[in-house]
């Protein structure tokens, strides 16, 4: 890798949805930005399902995260419109909601408990019987016992989003470099950039580490990789021609395990995802695929006729409270990682927050619960 010239205003380590959104937002504000990414934006953001679903993903004890996610959806819609206008690239957002369905009586009881919690947060949901759910989604299995509709949830084609973010950044002058950052540079009491494994030096006024589960290669932060295996199936043309199979995202609780089915405009169905805590590992396993296919078949028997397109795994950046870690770690160094299951959803809102930090502005109140120091984080590095 060649030695880049000069000092950029902002160096972003990581070119997933978070890093790309930050880079675009800051470049569009007029600063010089460089992104260094090891995989060409083929990390967890590429693997993701693209659910923008703060209501049906609201979990017990996560009221602050739900509030952040609700703000995240609004920021996402606004940034997606802006980026589509700038690039002309497709960003397929579906606004058909999420139908969470329960397979058996125990699953129904678990769904009822979650619904009560979501009601207590003031979230808008509608409880339905199994037959009402099948009226909305006629291909659902007859065994489905009950359902909850979250009409405000959205989904986006995550790969279109990553591609559009990258193009928007390019149009705003972002410099993309493929490489692996191995250390931070420090001088005069502040971080002043980073170095790569090939010895390249990237000097910057602000360094933003947005490298997802790999951020721990650079920082001592409370992030753990949480593997997710996911499938892409294609709905046959004859079914698409007669109106398609699913109108909205289906989340299922099937004998205690969770599965989701996310339909795409192009006829694909994304089926996810495993949740595995076993270190950084992106291998696809027979057991992972089996569980996803079994549960999707239980909920949507016709899915056995779909063409198998892809099985892929990614590593989510998990944290002890499932919330992101966003804030200044030390002068010149900002961290934006730990987005766990909400990286696509929170990309635009995180970009705004990091833009505010770079410009020395106060960060929006909904971020206060997600400061890095709640886990006593610190950074490793080298002297320049
Ligand atoms: N947000 C979905 C997942 O992490 O599997």
C-alpha cells in the first residue's frame, strides 16, 4: 500500500454500514475523509437482513435501546431519501410492517409476554389470532397460533444500502482504501491516525473506529462477536406472477427458537438468523442451515419450493447490554461500534452523532445511555 499524502480531517476504520454512513455524512459536511476497510464492505452489513424494526425487536429491559432505534428509523428514512437523490441508486425500503407469529401454545405465551412489555413502552402493535394472521399472509402454516402486527416496522435491502452509501461517499470525495489497520498513532496526547499491516500511515485529525466486531483488534472495549448465519432463497416466478408469497416481514417463535423471513422487492426471501457466541467465525454450518430451513418450513411450508440462492455468515458486534458504543474515547479518537442486531437501522443516526462529535457539538440526548465509559473502555495504540 502506498503512503497516503498529508493529513485527512477524518479517518474511518471500517467500511460497513456504520463506517460508510459516517464517512458520507462528514464528507458531505465538507471535511476530507478516508475509509480503510479490509473486506471491501463485505462484513456483517453485507450479510444482514436489513430489518428496520424497532417495535418487533424491542426486548425486555431495553427501553433506552428501543428509543434509540425509533430515532434510528427516522434518521434512516431521511438519509436514504437524501442518498437516493444524490446517487440515483436504488434503496428498496418496504413499509409493510412485521408480523410476529407464534407456532405453538408456549410460543404464544412468550409472544403475549413480549407484547405486554411492548405495550408498556407505548409501542403500536395489534394482536391477531392465527386465522387473522393467515388472512394477512395466506401462505402461513395452519399451525400458527397467534400473531402480533407491528405496522410501523420497515425493511431495506441492506446490500443496496451499502452500495448507495459508498457511491454517495465517492460523490462527496471520500477516499476508500482496502487494507487492515493494525494500530493507532498517538502524538502530543491525542490519537493522530492509524497504521496498516503493510506499514501504511494514515494521519488524521479525527480517527473513528467503526470496525464492528473487529474493533477489538484496536480497542479494549466490551464487544464480543456474535455469529449469525443467514440464507437467501428465491421465490419461483410462477408464485411471483400470481401475487407473491409474503407481503411483510415475518418473525416467528417456533418451539422457542426465533426465525425471521424478510421478503425483497426482487423476489428473494432472506431467512435468518442464528445467534452464536463462539468467537470470530464466519463459517456456514450444516446445523445452522438446517435450523433455519426447518423453522422457515414450519412457518411457511411453501418455502421448500424456493430456489436456494446463498448461505452466508457474519459476525455481529455484541455488547453486554446489546446497545452500541458510540463516543469519544480520548482526544482524536471516536468509537462507533457494538451495534449488534441494529447496525443497518442505526447507521444514519450514528453518522449524525459522530458528525456532531467531530464538529464539537453536543450529542443528541438519546445517545447518553450508550457512551463508551459505561463499560470502562480504553484504547490500545502506538506512539507516532
Ligand atoms: N437484526 C437481525 C439479526 O441480527 O439477526
